[in-house]
């Protein structure tokens, strides 16, 4: 059988990029992906691949021995850590679910249980050769002692002449979804620099009639919105129905009569 890791990665990548481009994405947008701890991918995928192809692997580590099954468990664990760290990307939680299902199947059955019927249906083996089939690394032919056997490789893919697990299909869906969305992920641009007029206009956001210890109260939400768009709107003057004395309106921010305070200085970035 071909190494499952390479097969899954190739299929998922091709499907994801195809869907992303068809939906208006661009391959160049992949450079905008904010992937954290990406180096773990090479360690994890390397250990899983080694566990798939290395027969009778055993490494003594003091009190315990690391076998091919142990390599696969460690490799899948590293990949799960990587995807959990990047759950801010669309589709990555799906990948984590698929990897967790594969890890559970390996731990429960002490390796990857491969179903006989699936091998025959995928034309990997025949009814005569199945009894003599051998598997490398952490794979073994399913026996009656295997529990949760459906988490192993039990789904035949006749077109590719291979057998995959349910977790593999979930991983393929997650990787395809992630790549499809990354092709549409545009580079974030910083907000435009405020002009002098816009900076002056930000002062008018201050609520003119609300005071706290004789200092104006600034509406920070409106300030942030105005800064993001590069401009600010001056609020309408209060109407007489609000209870203000029309003959003595008092000082207003932005008209040059307000007292000098330090409230607006940190927000506007002025010295």
C-alpha cells in the first residue's frame, strides 16, 4: 500500500486549492496565512510517515521501548497540538477532529487495524492473497480482538486502490476547507493615517453634556470607529428639550473655549 500520509495530503491539497480558486480565490493569498508553530508539521508528519513504512521499528529509551505504534502516537499528537494552536483559521478544527479519531483508533487497537473486506473491495488484495498479506510499521490486519475497528482503515477507495479510515476522510475535508479559505484570505492593511482635519474632528466625539469630575467623558467606541475610517463627525448641538439653558450653552469641545485637559491627549497621540 502507498504511504497513507502522502496520499491524504496530496488529495486534500488538490481539492482545497481547486475549490478555493473556483470560488474566486488566488494562490498568492496563501502567503497571508498566519500559521503558528508551523515547524511542528515536519516533526509530526515525519514521525507518522516513519511509522507507516518502517517494519519492526524499536528504539530503547531507558525504562520503555518506542515502537512504530509509539512513533505514530507521538506524531499524531504533535499534529494535533499544531492544529489546536491554529484554530483561528477556518477549517482547522475539522482537521483536529479527524486526527483525534485516528489517534484514538491507534491507541485502542495498538496500531492501525486494516479491514479484510475493505482491502478486497479496493482491489488491494484478493480473497486468496488476503491470508498472506503483510503490513509495515504500525498496521495490522483486523482481528476479533480489535475494538472500535471502524476507526481503523475500513473504507475502500476503489478508484485509488487504497483503504482509508473515517478520520482520514475528516482530515481531507478539513484540509480542503482550510486551503479553500486561505486562497481568499487577503492581506490585512493598516488603517489610513488621520489627516490634521480628521484629528481635530475626533475631539467633537466627546459627549458635550456629560462630565465626570469636571472632565469630559470620551466615547471610546466612536473614537475607534472614526479612527478606522479616517474621519469623525461632529455631534448635533443639544436641543432645548434636553434641559439645557440655551442662553448659556457653556463650553463645547472643539470650539476653542473648553479648558485644557489631559483626557484627549493620550487618545489623540498629541504631546
